[in-house]
C-alpha cells in the first residue's frame, strides 16, 4: 500500500508569494504541501503567487503530495486561480469557505480531489452534505474563521468550539472522507502545539494543517502510532482467535482486531 492511500498527518501551508518558503518546502517532512493562493498572499501579489506556484509544482516537489489552496467561490480571484492550475499534476485542491456543496461547482471540471474548508456556522450545519459530495476527499477545520464568526471573546477557544469540531469529524466519518484539524497560530509555542496536536488526534482527526516548518516534525509524531500503541496492537492481533474474547483485562471482538491491524498498517514505513 502506498503512502498516498493514507491520509496525510501534516499539511503545511506554503505562501505562493514567498519564494524562500517555496524553495525550502520540498526538503521538509510534511506529508502534504498546500501552496496557498488565498489568505497568505497579499491582494496585490496574487498574479505573482500563481506564476510562482506553477513554476514550483512543475520543477520541484518530486515524490511529495502537493495541493493548492485557491480563493473562495464567488471571489474575484478564483477564475484566475483555476486557470493557473491547468495541466498541473496535483494531489488535491483546497477550497476555503465552503458553506454548501454548490460552492464546489466551479472546481468540479478540474477532475481533482477537493479538500473543503469548514469555517462558518453555516458550514458546520452543512458539513454532512459537503462530506457526502463525490468530489470531496476530505474536510479541513478552519477554526480561526469559525472562532471569529462565533464571536468568541477568547479567540481560539477550542473548548467553546468543541461541538463544532466534533461535528466536522462526524461529518467526515459519515461521508467516508478524511478530516484535518485547524492551524495552531502560536508558532513559538512548541509545548502548546504538541498539546493541541495530541488533542486533535483524540478528537479523531487524521492530521493537522500547519503554518510553520517547525510544526512539521511534532505533528508527524503526534499523529503517528506510538511504540506503546504498536506493541499493544501487535499483542492483540497475535492473541485474537475470532469473536469475543478476553485479552489483557479487556473484552475484545473482531472490530478491535480490525482497528489494531489498521494501526499497524499505518505504522509501517511507506
């Protein structure tokens, strides 16, 4: 099974207008690079970012999974973004501010998997329909925008957004697609990042979107099975005889065996 069969753990946004970041991105251990044409690019540098994105995708990133984040449907920039993608070998396109499946319509002719960003209260309620759309490969929690829309007094208060976060994961699982946690803004707070990444895995996310190269390695560790988990899964699989049985003080059944085998498959070097 190739690495592309697994959801990426670490998805690093790379500003399309930042030549230095584009140059270094290929050497990073991020599972997926998302070249950003949206929020990370000033309005007066959009055309420059598109050209740099095309050059980078064409000449670099061999062996890397690469996506591009375009501007939202209905924006003045999106048509030019989509034209700039023509002929590029991409793994996905990221679409921000998806409030309904109809927002995906301008991208359907690309024939590429779409990662839909869920960023508003409207999107939370529509997440199940968005995840069920055949064009969608995954959902991304856009928690900065969601916190703003919810008017949270403490900004990125994940406790206050827990219902919305869980709704995104539930919608993705119901639709059989991937789901990715939002970004962590405090790029110098390594301890805080590690804690939030661990929480994201416990919520059920497949991985996390990132805004700085320093977050890549700790993200990969947080979303990879630990040695303890691997050892426990190996023991469970070895002990399983089929049906319900007692193992290590717990009752296990076929579902637990399947989960253990999936964890071991995810832990294998790709």
